[in-house]
C-alpha cells in the first residue's frame, strides 16, 4: 500500500473524508473570503484571509507548518477556495484540469501525524500540483489534456510522485498544459487542451502563457498552489516560467526518473520544479529524487568570484528586453560575479535543425507507443495510430489546430534506424562538446546567462502561436540534457522576464546556488495584476483614448 492510500485509509477511519468534503463545499459556496487565524509568519501576524495565506511561497509555507502557525488543512482549503474562485470562474485562468477529491482528507491525516510527532519530510503537508502528463496513484486520470485519455486512471505512481508523497507532500490536483506537451501540431496554441481549455496568463489575461507546462506556471504565479511540477523537452518549463514570472528549473536529464510520465523524447525529457523561489526549487528537487544536496549551495555569496559567460549573441534585438537584461547583469556583478562577454554563437553542423526535429519524432513514436501499450485502462487507445484515428473522429480535438506532428512522427522508423542514431549523435555533440562545453572551456566560465524568452505576445486562436524574436539559449541546454534555471529579472509593462542560468551536465546543485545568490540580491519577481488586456493598463489606456 502506498503512502497516500495508507493516509486515506486512516482518514476514512477517522471520518475525515466526509467531513472534509463538507468543509470544502462550505468553503467554495461562501461569497465572502474565509478567514484563517495565523500568527508569526512574516507580515501575516493576526487575522488574514485565505487569499493572503495562499500567497505564501514554498519556504514560507513550510516554515509556517513547522512552527504550527497554520495547518495543512487550512492551507489546502485556502488553495481550493482560490481555485474555485478563479480557475473556471472569476479570472478564468484554466490552470487546473483536475482537483484531487481526497486532498483535504490527506491534509487532515498529515496534520494528525504532525501532532503525533511524525514528520515525513520537508514537504510534509504541503500541496503540490502535477502537470497532467505525470501519473500519480490518486483518484485522478492522467490525460495529457486529451479527451482520448479522459479515463486514464492508471492506479500507479510515477517515481517522482511517490517520492513527493514519501516526503509528505499532498498532490492537490493536475495542472492544465499545452495538449500532449505541445507535440501534436506545428500550429498549436500554447496552454490549450481539449479537457482543460485555454490557460490564461495572470499578468495580462489575453497574453500567451507559453507552454507546455502552462498550467503549472500560472497556478504558481496566481497562488493556486505553492509549488508545481512541470516537464520539459525543449523549453516547456523555462518558457512558461518566464511568462508567469516564477522560478522554473529544468534539471539534467536523468536526475528525475521519467517512468510513468507521458513521453516525447527519451534523450531530452525531464520533469522539474516550478515555484516562486530558488530555495523552493531546491527543496522540491530533494523531495523528488534520492539526493539531498540540492540545497547545499544556497548562499548569497555563491557568486563571489565566479566567472559568468554572458551570451550576448542570444540576447536578441528587443531593446526593452536588453535593458532588463543589462540591469540583471549589474545585479550579478553586485553579487560578486565576473562577467565575460560571449558574442559569437557556436557553429552548428549542416542539417542540425532538421535532425533535431527528426530525433524528437523518432523518440516520440517509440516512447508513446510503449506508454500506450502498457496502459491497463479502458481508453481504447493502444498506439499512435489509434490516437490519430480518435482525433480524426473527435468533434473538439482539432477545432483549433491539427495533428501534423503526430502523423509525421508516425511515419518515422524505429530507434534502430541509422538515421536516428546519426541524428542523436549529431545533436548531442553539437550542443555538448560543440556547444555548452566548448563555450565554458573557451571562455573559462562556470555558467552561461541569457534572457529566458520574449515579452510574451497576445494569444491567437486563429493562427496559433505567433511569436516575436525569441531570445535565449534554452534549446541548447534542452538538447544537451544540461541543467537550466530561470529566475525573475523584472519585466516590461507588467509582463515578466526571466534570467536563464545554464550549467554543465550534472552541475544541478551548483547552478541552483548561483541562481539563488542572484535572486537574493535582485528580488525582481512581479506579482500578477490580472489586466484583461494591455489597453486596461492605465497609461496605455490613456494613450489609446488620446489616439482615438
């Protein structure tokens, strides 16, 4: 019996399931903000509403739980209340695709364990969202946002979900995502899925949330949860974290087990933490793996004397982004870093871009067919062929965009094909020995920094994603399988921008330390303002009205 089932059995015996369900119903049906008594948590002394309680970041929530100033039940109820108010109503963020019906029961049982002196780990009693391509042995399906997997209740834990539960975390629900982790169509809409609808950016609601871990990023930024888990193949943690104005960490491939996570690429896929602070990301890494060293380098002095490669060739031409990036570089210098300008991009071999795409298609076909064939559920979907046929018959799946990536992947050969083996060798050599490793050796630097992405554009449900020039070097880190973290560096007109820290393979704990030192000095995270559009910003509205 897994940890959560044993907890639920205990909660059932105590009658917690029925009473907690009633508590949730009462919380969600109230028109007035519920009040929770909290003391000794920073500036939250005294009587605070659930909205303010929900805004605790992960380390603050852990500290408050450990100090006994809040309970896990009150924390879970505050997040469920916030989700009820603004996920499908209110701001209609559509960040959460499924809520765990047993979450409050788990919270009550874990509170009882805490009172008995049994603390499972640092995440004891802390709610976490999983991107809905990650399996957990809870009363929730794992769907990738597709109606084809609506009933995919696998009854099994991904290793990362099992580790989180072992450390006392509560799986609060599943986060919405770009369907199939944005590997279905070249004309897709980031953050849209057939089951979850369109994720909204909480900073300006008609702006692109990026993807594919869109719901994970938005849920954290909007304080639906203190921490979430995303997945990345190429940008799917970093880009939505940049858009949401949070910390997102893509670890080295292989550090977190990918078992029972719906796959794209065996050579690039990884799960990773998304939350508001670097310390929170490190705590989550300890909780999701068999390692405990991810917090070892978290010191404000960690950048002292460290040579940092500044990827000027990757900063792009947008002067607004460059100004924010330059301010971040000044913060790095103030934190003790030695900046080294890098103006020339590493050379790419002929055919690099096409082979990088072919590599994903080969691995997607093989990995997804293996995953679907291994399901013991009543979905009726056992192969990529079945999935393509299902989408062709569906009334909703192809309303906004098609499935050209599915069909192109299905036409690929096996992983024993020489074309696949050659593509993998070329891409990994170009991004490792010929890319990140080469830059670090040539310029004698420990890490590389660049903007994490663009100022996000408006969503476009007609044309699909329409992106401006895309700064950064995230694809190089993703294809190399090397660690990459984004930390808020401010923004422009209420839209966030992140600073990327890219390190060598295996330097996960070290890059967390460097990012932490920058974060502690800069403190440039933007809170969401929920403007319906840019023209709702007062200074822009005044200018537009004047122009009219």
